[in-house]
């Protein structure tokens, strides 16, 4: 089978960050940055959209890109709660292109939200750690299922349930919490998700708990998704003009492309929400070895078929141009 070819007609690339461009909580590799800079030099626009915070995305990706090239980059952080761009000097703009966080919640609601997070931690007896590379976390926690990484990103709060998302049945029996079988696996996030929904509904907070990535659980502002952010940017003529794009250019499916690593509709594949904002004909590439039967029906979602996968697969793809 012939490997997928780079689309030279692409004008706008909408890409996930974690495990697509860089490993989780680790800076992108030098070769990846070099390849991204080549795209920007060639006039491509990068729309990076991630559940991560703007601080994390800048540190891991854009801070390493030459300042004069950054004006062709926009960032949708916290699953698209806000979208920001860069000025001509490569500085992050103060005012976001699009934001829902401050307009959706009062200060008292924000405080109550964080109180409920602490209640969940207490009820499930979770052991909380700061974010760190996954292998370091597994070693530090001795793969304890109840150990999680927690990050408060402002518009989004995330649990990284690294050791508890795919448990063996015998392991679940050692825990006090009852974990149902879901899609053939035992996932600690499922009972946490159910309890979180109960608490948030009771307090009438506009927050949606949902599965994210491979082992993440995100608490995000209700109604916000990668679809929301992409849709709002693509219908804004002023933003498109600043990026050197135009609505008529983006009406051609070959002029857009989506890169990600999680498109499954049954395993928390949030990258599929990018595809949902676009024509079904736009090519979306997953760099994870996923099952196509789990993808959105009739969408042009394809699995990268090179030697490497995840961010190393994307690098292989880019270097093959």
C-alpha cells in the first residue's frame, strides 16, 4: 500500500497538539519545529487547537518558532474556549479572536466549579500530582490507578487518568469504586464522569465533563468544543483576511486539512470535532493506529500508513514531501 502523500494545495492546516505535534507535556522535537517553519515559509497557515493551556502550547511549540513566522499561526486552547493570534513581531495578542469563558461564568460560579473538583477528588480518593511526562508519572506513582495529574487551565480543568483508563478486571476489584465495563475496558473516568454530571447539574453550572485524548478527562465550558472554535474562525472575514486567507479559498476542500490522533466516536476522540466543522470532503489524518469503523460516517478521515505513528508519524509525513 502506498503511503499517504502530502497535500501541496493545502492553505490552512488545523492540527491537534498532544501526541500529534509533540508528546504530552514535552516540547516538540527540533526536527518537528523545522518542518513547521517550512510550512509557514511556504505560506501555509497553522491553526493549533488543543485541550492544553495557551502557556503549555507556547512553551512546547510556538516559542520555538521564529517570531517573524508566528503571524501565520493561531491557537485554540482549552478545547477551543479561546482563540488567540500573534502580531507582526511574533508576540501573542492580548485580546483573543474569540472567547467564551469570561462571558459564560460569574466569579462565584468559577469558585463553585473548583470546589466541586475538590469534592470529586475527595470522594474518589484520588491522589493528585502536577503535570509531568507520562513515563515519569507512571514511575513516580508506581502505576497507582487513583493517581492523577491535575491542571487548572482557567477555561478548562483536566484530570489525566494515566493509570486508570484501561484497567484489568482484577485491578478494578481492588478499588472501592465500582467501574462498569465500557467498550470492552474498565475505565475509572466513567464513574467520575457520572458523579461529576450529577454535581454540576445540581449546582446548575455551565460545565460539561467529557473524555479527552487517550486518558484525559476534561471539564470545559458547556457548548465549547473544537467544532465551536473552528466554526467561529472560518466565518470571520476579518481574521481570515489577516491570515492571508479568504472564505472563497476555504470553500475548496483541498485547501484545508486536519491532523490529529484521536477520531474514534466511541473512545473520546475529540479531534473528530474539528472534522465536524468542515466539509466531509476535507481530508483528516489520524496519526494513531485507529479503527476506521469507529470514525464519523462518510467523512474523509484516513489513517496514516507510514512506519511511525503519533508525532513521529507526523514528522515522517512532513519529511516525505
